[in-house]
C-alpha cells in the first residue's frame, strides 16, 4: 500500500513535467474555479483520489492563484494504509512564479508539515519544518518551481513545436533540495476515457529504478492536445504490478473540452 501513497504524493509533480523550457511565452490556459478529480486505481479497484482546485487570492500584496491539491486513499486501501495528503501553492497570476508552498501529509502514520517561501530576487528558499520546529535556507535557480506551481507553469508554455523523442528538463524545489527532471516527448495518441476518445500528447519522465519502479522509463503521462492541456492519465509500471491515475471529473475549464464518442 505504500506504493499508493507514493503515487498520491507524486501525482501532481508527475503530471506536470512537459514543456520546452527555452520558450518564455506564457498563456494561462486555466482560471479561478478550475477543478480536477483523478481516480488512482489498480485495474478496476479504486485505491484513492487526488484533486486540484484553483482559487484567486492576494498574498503579501501580490495577486496570486492559490491552488490546493489533496490526495487520499479509498475503501480497502484506506483500511490497510491510510493516506491524507494536502499540498498548497501560492503563485503569481502572470509569471506563475511560486511565493509559498505548503506540504502537510499523513501516510500510514508517517507525517510531514512543511512550508516553503521563495525569494526570487535573492534566489533562496526558506523551509520551515513545523513538525520538528526547524528552519533552513537553500539557494535556488532563477526559474525554480514547486511541485504544484510547476503543473500550472508548464501548462502555460507553448509546446506546439516539440519534436518526437525530444528530451526536456525542468528545475524543481521539493522538501529542502533542488531537483533536475528530464522527460521525453513520445508524440500524439488518442486514448479512451470515461468521457470518450480524446486526442492527447504523450510523455515519459525519467525516474529512479529500484524498489518502486521497474526501470527509468516506468512512467507515462497523457495530456489533452488542446488549449486546456489537462492531465488525463498517468501510468506507473511498478516493481510489482502497475498503477494508473485517470481524470474522473472536472469543472470550471477556461476553454471548451472536445471528446469523440465514436
């Protein structure tokens, strides 16, 4: 059941790694009120759900989007291994740069309660570990994102010129460390969903093989090939079996969402 907790914790990050970072043009394809719900499952069995909700707020006299992400186990999975994760990000409405990130999780009794504030002028992040009453400061890159703001930043980028097989990268700050991620663009594919057939863009992030994943290319991400750039599906080939996350419901989209029932 710890694998379910891993997928719930990593879901928001894994759905986001997709763009040509050389482009500086941002066009936000989302708006206040956008809401996604994803079903995490082994085959037909539902193991949990993850949600993302977009709100408008002011943070320290800055106009921001405040996004709340939640992940929970469900049914029998909750009986054997309870997961209750909450992630929050406050990021600039124009640049999508993160100002504040909150991670509060409980995964089978393993807990974390951290808050990160970003200083993009001096390029450092302050991490407050509330559980252990510790504070630390770490240097960051100019374009660093947290694991929630990354999703919305990358959705805002122009990915129309990407070539099949192209490897792309991104800077991420998580917990108290800087991470460099790589992902390969696999091309276009039409997939079947509960809403109908949807045209998608397919990506494969590189992960560390070992106890959780079979190999470095064990994750696959499908994103809607339209103005919304919705993450529709994530598949993880694990050391034992596989796990999937599928879009289960949504509302508040900025653009129309086209599907085919044929």
